[in-house]
C-alpha cells in the first residue's frame, strides 16, 4: 500500500475527520470530500507569526514563515560550546584580531588526539581567547568542545570524599583546558600529574594556560610583575618536553603586546 493510501485509510478510520461515510472517487481510496478539503483556499492565522494568510488545504504557515522553517530544518544542527567556557570569550570569537587570532588559527587543527599544549605569556595576551577559539574549532569538525576550568576550581572540585570519582571525570573529558595553572601549589601538583598522565595514556588532548615568561619559570616558578608564580615541577615538565620532541605539543609563547592596552 502506498503512503497516500495509508494516509487515506487513516483519515477514513479516524472519527475526528468525519469522513467515515464520505463518497470515494472510483478506483481511489481517498474520499472526494477529503480531496476537496486539501484543495480548498481559506483564511487562516499563521501558526508562527499569527498573521492572516490564504491557506491551501492543511497549510499552517504563511509563505515567509514556511520558507524560514524549511531552511531551519535543512540546516545542520547548531552545536554549542560547553557551558564551562567563559561567555565573554565565546562572544568575541568573531572579533579576534592580530597575533592572537593568527596563533589560534595555527593551533586549532592540532588539538586532537594525544596532545599536551601549554600557552604561556603575561596577562592580557589573549591566551584564554585562543583556547576558546580552539574549542569552537573542535565543534566545527564534529568533536566535543571539551571543558574549561581554572586551576583553583579544579583543585577544589577534586577534593572531598568523592575525590576519585571527580578526578576521573576530568581525566575522561574529550578536551580539557586548565587555566591559571601557575596558581597550583606544590602540594597539589600530584593531582595535576595524575590528570595529565591519564589523559596522555588515553590519547586525550590537554591544554594548560599560565603566566610564565621563561622555560625555567614553567618548571620551577618565577617572579612576574613583582609577584611570585608557581611552576609545574619536573614530572609535568618532562611530559611537556616529550610532546615538544615528538611535535605533539609543547610550549607556545604568547609574547605579543597586551590586548588590554
């Protein structure tokens, strides 16, 4: 039975249509009255905009709204950044310019698979904006945008009675960006090491962001703008150097002028 015949039978069997006893066209299951209804023209309010329009049969939308709905239905689904990504930076993706934009476009295709990337540089260089650009680029390629979290919030999140379960959650996200990593104290570095090592073993990309100005500062800490910031220690530094050697990440220096000036 064709789809048209199925629709006709459904109309005949439904008491809501009032077509149970309607006359049929010879050789056709569809009642004459049903066909007349489909071809009739009458005024109806558009189900979308509420304006009156001349409808034909079962038409529920005026022509402009109908076109808009059809285009929306044909478009691919819009995927959004995870809510953890800063709204401020997500809203400025189209406004990115200069060295930060160039670096973001250069790095974006690389943040898939087993990657460990460190964005290092003074405040105001657009490091978080670059990370957000990369997360959105992942979406455009059909991947998950991943999770953004500040180091302090991460350390707070993995503390408590269910520490292991929370730690495992950050180990498993498809892409993890940890900002302000220079604030992690030495006593908390084993937590960071555990996350990085597990993600490395499972080939999940990770990005670290910090305000370091030198390679030694990333490892042991340094004084920046009169304030002491922490390093990542030798264990994590060895992992970073390994990625540098194999060209699967390493340190990217953001040494251009501040965007805040």
